[in-house]
C-alpha cells in the first residue's frame, strides 16, 4: 500500500529534528508525515463507523474528521502564530471546497459526459456552509465597522465577540448533528455505513488514538520550524498557512473525494468536501478560539486580511452554485481548480512577514 510505505517519513522527520538538519528538509518530512497520518485516521474512523452502525458511526466520522487540522493548528497557535492559524483555516476551507471538489469533479468527469448527485443533500450542506460562513465573518465586519466609524461606546471587544460567535457556531453544529444523524438519518445516511469491517474494533481505535498522538509530535516540529522555513523559501508564513499547512491537514479528504468521484459516487464526494468545510467552520475554528482564550496569545475571529474574507465568502457561494442543479461536468471542476489557483497566487504575492 502506498500510504503504508510513506509511514517511513515519521522516523525520518524525528531523526532530522534531533540531528538539527536543515529546516526545509525537516518541515517537508514532518508535513508529509501529518498528511499520511491524516489518511490513516480517516481509515480508522471509517472502520469505527462501520462497527458502530449508521447513526453512531456518522457521529464518529464527523467528530474525528478534522483531528489532523485541529492538532496542527493548536501547536501553531501555542507557538504564538494566531495569524498563521487564521490563514490555515482560510486555506482549509477553500482547499476542500475549491481544489478538493474541483479535482474530484475532474477525476470523475473526464471519463463521463456528466455525473449526478443528490441535490437535496448537497443543497442542505451548501446552505449550512453559507450560514456558518456569515456567522464566522461577523466579528471581522463588526471590527471593521467600529474602526471606520470611530465608535467609542462599543460594549464588546473583538475577543469577547469571537467567543460568543464560537459558542453559537458550536450550537449550530449540534443542531446539524441532530438533524442529519437523528431526525433525518434515513434521508442523509452515509453511503459507506454498511461496508465491510476489515479491521477489528480494537485495531480501529488503536489506529485513531496512535495516529493522533504521533500527529501531535509532528505538529510540534512543524510549528517550531515554520518561521525559519518561510524565511528560507522567501515566502510569507501566510502562504505557508493558506496552502501548505491547509493541504497537509485536508489531504485525506482530498484523496477520498477523488477516489469516490472516480467510482461515480459523486454524492459522497461532495459530502466529503463540503462536510469538511462545514466541520472547519462550525467545530475546528470555534474550538481553537475557545482553547486559545486560555493561552498567552488568544485568537479571535477578526480576520485582518480582507483577502481571507473574500476567499471564504466567495467559496461558500461558489459551492452553493455548483450544488444547485444536481449534476457536474469536468469543466466545472476545472473552473473550481482555476479559482483556487487564483486565490493561491494572491496569497503568494503577500510579502514575507
């Protein structure tokens, strides 16, 4: 198996760290290790879901779906780089929704005239993504309005508003779980829920727990060499966060979505891409805000770079447009990848710092 052979990156990255090897080599090895481990966590949670049944299994898959991204962001945040975490969040949202979905549509559409999917399920997810993104961007708009109008009687700080918005986002996520896993589980059941259980329950739990622990070690290495890597490459830490760290954390979802699209299971491919973005907005981001409140450098939801706001909002509406008609063609996939490349170029030309 390809991903099994890539596990060799883990001892290599650990050795490079203790040998004080060049930072770029260490960064690449550790980032690659996280990407491989994220795929193993995805496989482990998939097997856990098959043991637990459709309802509990669905809860397990959505709960552990973003472990790699969360752990990586926590270590970067603990290293005092909240701006890089905001960049990573932005990159993960546009990465799964534009690049991941675009590649999946291309993978499935190049050999077919068109592919169809459940417009009701995709429509629900895209609508939820738009509403969640609006809530996510509210603190930034609030901060901008207060500064532009020179308001001195604002009752909330950016951090306090971010904490409140984070709690609301988590409540919305709880409602989403209740809707998709309890009250409407027949309509939105996971296509893979009844698959073969090739792993034992103990092995599945062991893989998820063990990979999460190793990801924590690798994430610590990445956070330590992040700034030096940016200086070596003469690019900004923002670009590393938006493109490199984001794709490292979401790589498992990207590979899985492309695989299912090639098998003409476009509904599942869309669910993975859009569901991953929803997970980032409704769970990962608010959890990071709440945890960072106890750190020396708390993170708020005030995204200082307007390009973040434009990229996130545009992505949500583009996904909604794609999900509207219940079918895709390869050209739609090409357009999505093209938009992602344009955003990546915009972030690339932000100067180092």
